C-alpha cells in the first residue's frame, strides 16, 4: 500500500466473497499506510465458452502450467466447482 496504486488479483473461480475479502484487505492496507483517495481494485480469472469449456480450460492449463509437472490442470480445474459446468 505504500508503493503501489492498488491491487490486481486473480482467482480461479471468483466468488463475490473472495473478491470482497481481497478488496477490503487492500482498502484497509491503504488506510493504514495513510494514503489518500482509494486504491485501484481489479481482479481476473480464466474462463472458456462453448460446448466443452472444462476440456478447453484443461487443454490451455496443461500448456500454461506445464512447468509445474504433468496433470496439474486436471487437479486445478475441478476445484472451480460450479464454474466448470
């Protein structure tokens, strides 16, 4: 909060509660650092559209997360629960 303009987070399957928690923490840190105004607040997530979104995400993440070893995507994507249906 002392050096940045805000926070840009990332969630695999963001919920309003997760985002609110992160944004509230950023606002609190901003105030504690004595900053004026409001911090920039942003977030992002991965998504896929179409008839096979889960398979698309697994394929993409297999390539993107390959440095972590084989099969990581098949472990990560199901944890997104209702976001992958």
